C-alpha cells in the first residue's frame, strides 16, 4: 500500500477544480484557488510528481456511441491465484465492451462494468466470451438502470473551508 501525501486546503481546492474540469488553464485555476499562476503551476507539478494527480480524461457517453445498455457483472474465478487473476484481467481489459474492472473481496472476485448495444450483444459477450473462459466459475449480471457518480474526492472535514453563518 502506498504512503499517503499530506495535502493542505489549497491542494484540495486545486484538486476539486481540476476534477470538475481537467482542461482548466493554469491562469484560470490560479485565479479560482487564489494563487499566483507560477505558484499554482508549481503545486500542480508537485501533485503530479507525488502521483496524487495521475492523469486527465474526458467522459464519453456510451449511448451516444451506440452502446446504450450498461451492465455490471459479478464474476468468480478459480483458482484464485496471481497468475489466473493477471490473465483474467488482461483478457477483460482487452474487450471493447469493458468500461471498468474491480478486483474485490466478498462474494464475487471481480465486478465488471460493460457497455453494449443491446441485450443480444450482452448475451453474446456473457455466453460466448466470458462463460467460455476456463477460469470463470460463476457470474451474475445486472442491467444498469441509472448511474449517478462523482469522480471528485473531497477534502477531510478539517481541511474544508469554514462556511459563514448568515445573520
């Protein structure tokens, strides 16, 4: 497990702004967090060097690309060895339907999030590709009815700005 990095309230404000818009220019970011542009740039560089910021991305709506049906698949693999886990992860991440894969503890070994065109496409993925894997012992799938999420991590309570009470 990685050692955590100590972040102050300004670092958290930078992270919040960049999580909301990773394309924000440095000058605008500096203005929003109350720093000089050079200081802001130094902080962002430090956050990248310390691997607090690990990348930038865009979100793509699967429905807009012809993949409106999403599902979560709980999967058990056997034997649950490093070699099998690594091989299974490599297979799953190479599938174009894969949105994300979580290796978890509990009843399932993996939770797989996929996006597909329709139920026939989901069936083909599950039956023809997933179930045909020798390490897959069991799986259950659930159709995603609604997805509500945030990528934004928020600061611990002691680093949050104090809110002023209205009189």
